[in-house]
C-alpha cells in the first residue's frame, strides 16, 4: 500500500516529541525577555505564518489531484507542524511564571536569572546564566534552572564551596561572582 493511503495517527501529532518537559509539580519560570520572545513567536505563527500556509494549501487544493500535489502535501504537513507549535507555546505560556532577575540586582546570592562565575577544583573557570527551560541556550552559556549545576548553585552565595556530582565523581566548585541585570528605568517624561 502506498503512503498516500495510510492513516495518520494521533501519535504523529504528539506535542512533546523532542521538546523539553517540565518536572512534575514545578512552575515554568521565565525571564520577562524569554516570555516576550515566546509570546511574539506564538502571535507570529497565528497572525502571519499560519494564514500564509492556509492560503497555499487552499490554492493547491483547487488545482485538482491532491495525491501528487507537492504544494498541498507539504502545506498540510507544515500546517500540522505550526499547529503543534501553537499548542505547545500556548500551554507553556499558560503555565509561565515570569520572574524578573533585575529584582535581585546587587545581591550576592544565586537566584533564578543570575549570571554566576564559578571555578572547579581543576581551576577551570566558567560563567553561566540560570534561565527558564524554554529559553536556556547552552551555546550562549545559559542553563535551565532544573539543570544539575543550576540546582547546586541556587541559593548559594559568593565564596561558597559546593559539591557537584558528575559522572566522573564529585567535584568541588567555588562561587566567584554573582550578577543580575540592572532594572530598566522607565523613560523620562
């Protein structure tokens, strides 16, 4: 039987495939910038991207035979991807708890949103920023607040020596610096 006659299952539309999941019973903490970024993506998908693809699918469907119509087949697939992302973003934004790290500016204790510099027992110095699950980007030194390093660092202070369990054994790390972004001042009237 050709693929054209196979039935798509609900498993094909699984919302959580390859996406980070929240630990049970936890909140979805986000920075204000991360929340704004996800909300902008959601609105762009709803207001711009989806209507364009719907128009393409409608045009392709009017051309006749849909079984060999690439625009129609690709468009329907893209619509499923967009709808899946819209459902995911909607759920995540509904669960979001925005925590502004600027409230801790000048504090030497590690909380959500902190940029922390630490050194390990081998002398390697690293700087990370503790972010929300949906906004952390390890390529930019950002880790999720549920990551093992973040969980060890949370609530510690400058000068604290902590034990970090790793696959190679327990390592000691020392907190060197803690920074938070400065609060944005409102524009002058």
